[in-house]
């Protein structure tokens, strides 16, 4: 699992006053790849990035906004959201996922081995 997650226009960025828009990120990625990226996919990923950070937090995996550790990008707007307590957070995400997905009609589902029993 990665150590951090890239996101644009997240709640943490807005609270920290980071001025880096979806348009800024899109143009930077497209220009960096010399227009060889799948533009629709880049746009879709960027548009969902902040919502993904929110979903992870709601599911039990908190993040904090950090500066990029790569020296060449340290002056770049902060876009990296580092996981806080990622191993326990990931367990909380999985527990919440299974709790929400489990149907009261599916009594033969085993979380331990993720297979049907009986």
C-alpha cells in the first residue's frame, strides 16, 4: 500500500490555503507527459481525488497534507496526503466496508476467508 495519496482541491488543501486547481493539475500532467496521457482518464482521476480522500477519512483512514519529499517538487503546491496510522486505518476501512456490504440475508458469508461457507 502506498504511503501517501495525491489529491487536488481536498478539504485539507482548502483549509491550508493551497491554491492548486483541478485545471492547474490537469494542465501540468498533460504538459509533463507531452500530451501522451489519456486526457479523459487524467480528468476523471483528478475529479475524484478529493472525494476519495473524504471517503477514506469517513471509512476510518485519516490523512494529513504533507510536502512532497522529492527535492525537485518541494516548492510545488502540496498535493500529497500522507496516511495517519495506515495499518490500523486500513483495518477500519475493511471492517466498515464489510459491515456496510453484508446483507442480513447473507448469513453464510465469512469475513475471515472472504468466501461463502455452508
